[in-house]
């Protein structure tokens, strides 16, 4: 059985945010949603959950594959989520 993880830890661990405090602030600022519900930093995520975050002026939509709580290298981080983000706006 896979243990759930806090959404702020997971977003930091998979390198969406550079620091955990930035991920926590994004949650507190209403810029993170889990399964279309506003997420608090301690919101628990599980495989199959959909996490939407507004990061660096862009909307990111990620499907949780593996909830992790420790920061990992980029190749490993890519295995923990499926990126379902819309293409970046051009122009």
C-alpha cells in the first residue's frame, strides 16, 4: 500500500516548486487544487489524484503516480507524476 503525502511536500519533491515554503505559500494563496478542490498545504494526495497548480505564470495539471515526500532527481521526479498541463500560451 502506498502512503499518502502532503500536497506541498509532493509538489516540492517532484520539483514543481524550488522550495517547500514556496509550495506551502502557493497552497495558502489558493493557487493549488486537488481534484478541483482548493488545497491546504496538508491536503493528502494519493495515486490517481489530479493536482492543479499555478506556477511561474503557467497552469500545471499533474496526475499523481507516486506520492513522495523527499526531493529526488529530475528523472525520478518525472516518474512520480503524469503531466496533463495545457500547452503554454504563445505570443
